[in-house]
C-alpha cells in the first residue's frame, strides 16, 4: 500500500522517482543561468549531444560545438536521423542524440523537460522583447538624427566606428522582425566588438550593424534568409563611418528599389554600377563630369543620386527622411544651379552618368572643359568624343541591338515619359495593355530589369547612341486602327 501523496509507480520504483527529481532539478538550475547552460546540461544527462536548431539562424546553442551541423541537419530531415529525439521549443527545434547506454525513458524525460524549460525562457524573453525593441528603435532614430557620439558611448565608446545598414519592406515585416530578433539575438552589452540594432520605422524594418570597420557576414546571411522566407525586399549600404549613418540609411532605401523577387537584397554599391562607364575615356569623362557638377555640394549630389536611383521624388523623400515637397523644392533649385531641365529624361541619364564619374585628376581642367571651350559643360549634350568610340558603340549595340522597330519606338517613348505607361500609350495611340506587353518583350530581349531606374537610364543612352532615325511615335508601323505591322 502506497503512502499518501506517492503514486504506486513511485513506491514500486523509488530509485526511478529519485532519478527523475534529480534530473528535473539539474535542468531547472541550468535553466536559471542561460539557454546555453540548459542545453549543456541536457547533453550531459543523455551522455551525448544536444542542439537547439533555428530554421533561420541555424544552431542557436550546441553542446559540443562540433555537433551544431549534425543538429541542424537532423532538424531539417528527421527521417534521416531516427536515433535523435526532437521536440519543438521556443520557435526552434531541440535535437538530442543520447548515448547508447542511456535508457530511452530517461532520454525522453530530458528532451521533454528541456523543451518545456526552453519554452518558459522564451515566454519570459517575449515579455521583455517589446521594451527592448522600442529601445532599439530609439537608438536607431538617435543615430539618424546625428547623435552618433552619445549612442557610441553607450554601446562601446570608440570601439564601434562603422555601420552597415539594411532596410526591409514587405507585407510580413512584423513577423520577420520577430524571427530576425530571435536569430540575431541582439545585445547592447557595452564594449563589445559589434552590436546589431533592429528597429521598426514607418512600417519598415531597419537593421543597423555597428562594428569596427568590417563584419563577418553573419547579419547579411540572416537578413538574406529572412527576406527569402518572408518575401521581403531589402537594400544594404555600408560599411560607412558611424557619422555617415543617415547617408547609409538613404542609400539602403535607394538600393531596395532595385530589389526584385529574384534578387531580394541589393547592396547600394551594386546600384547604378554600369558596363558603360568603364568603357568611357577616363580623362575627358572625368573633366566633363567635374565641370557639370562644379556648382553642387556633396549633399546636393547625394540627393540627386538617391532621386535618380529610386526613380521618383516621393521615393527619394522617403529614402532621405524628407518631405516630398522639400525634395521637389531642392530639385528645382538644383535645376537652376545646373542650368538644365532635370525633368527631361535625357538630362537625367546624363546626370546619372556624371554622378558615376571618377573625380577629375585636375580641378582646373574640369572648369575649363566645355563644348566650346568657354564656360562650364552642360548636361543637355555629352562631349563629342565620349560615346563616339568603338567600345561605347559595341556596348550600345549589345544592349539594345536587335529590337524590332515597333518595340524600339515604344521603349523610347516610354522612357521619354519617365516610365509612365498611360501618357506613353496615348502618344503611341495604342492601348496600355498593348504597350505593357511590348515592354515585357523588351525586358525579355534586353535581359534587363526595366523597373530599375538606373537600368532605364542606361537603356535610354544606348537607344540614343544607336539611333539611325527619329524613333518617332508617328513612325510606328501600323496596319489599320491601333494595330501595327512588323517590318
């Protein structure tokens, strides 16, 4: 007969009950210290290895460290690892590989108890996460407002000198924020060699990795995985000095506008890269660009570059953290300084070409360079010897050569209308659906993303460089009504 409060099974097996209590006590004590200690204690109890595997971050905790890869593989394909015990835990998977002499009952008890304790730790962390996320968002805002010294002193003084910024948008940003938080496990411990801030600003996710001039690529890999899993588009900028955090922030937004479903994360230094600029004669190219941009400050040039890369003033305003009215007013002022109509598609293509140019070797040459030898160069026309080279002509023919006449005329008209389909279709006297279909054929023929503003600028230059006729909408081949005929 069993005593009060003791089950018949425990009375019959007092040693088993004692072992169960000792196992639970050991796991509880380890859980009060950290998740890593809990996993280590579980591995010790089963005389094997234990891994907490996250689908995004990989191995969160592993004992021993060499078992991390095995644990991740087992979590991804349980049927290939039947000897492992698996339990869902805290949004991840606990994987235990018990030793051959460990009783199955003990291994199962350790797995179940460890998973439950990990869930408790996860719930407690979730309760604190909201406040921590708000703190991260505040720190990101302070960096963007220019309070870099105060933030750096808080996080590690002069140890953190550079920042790499990611800006992510998409319908699933809130969930992606939670997933990325768990994967990155951000810490604000002072005097660390690196610190990752994750903030939600105006409906997008901003990730700022602060470091000492370089990073190991871990955050980039995590952002890439999260972007793929949650169908987000991301732009990346940096590393840049911490004082240039606002520049990195706007450059990341500009880069994001070049992202597609096939390439979900785009570095800022890959936006606007050109196959044309390396082909141009360096000296006259640099002198022309230096002369054209002479009236502009570095801030002016950055605003124009963001505007041209994003393709619209509202997008540029969002990237720069300014109002759309402010951006419009500044572009009007810059149009006056440059003595050019910046709303003209050709002028915009030339301006982007100038902004990409290397610095002139001699500033005096930039002032002296012009079409007639007197005064600064103009944006409306390029120097005669700039695109009139065999290399530039070969580039242009390789890009737009082979387009059928109606596709070439339609593409030219669409680019002249700043990639707006309705006014271009009206001028071409075709239906918008017809024009959209033609543009799809153009994109397939060119093997280019026409949604990218910088790609459109290069295509515009290539079309002008290979033009043998006016490319006039009135010359569109037709066969009655609004149809066309192939030549």
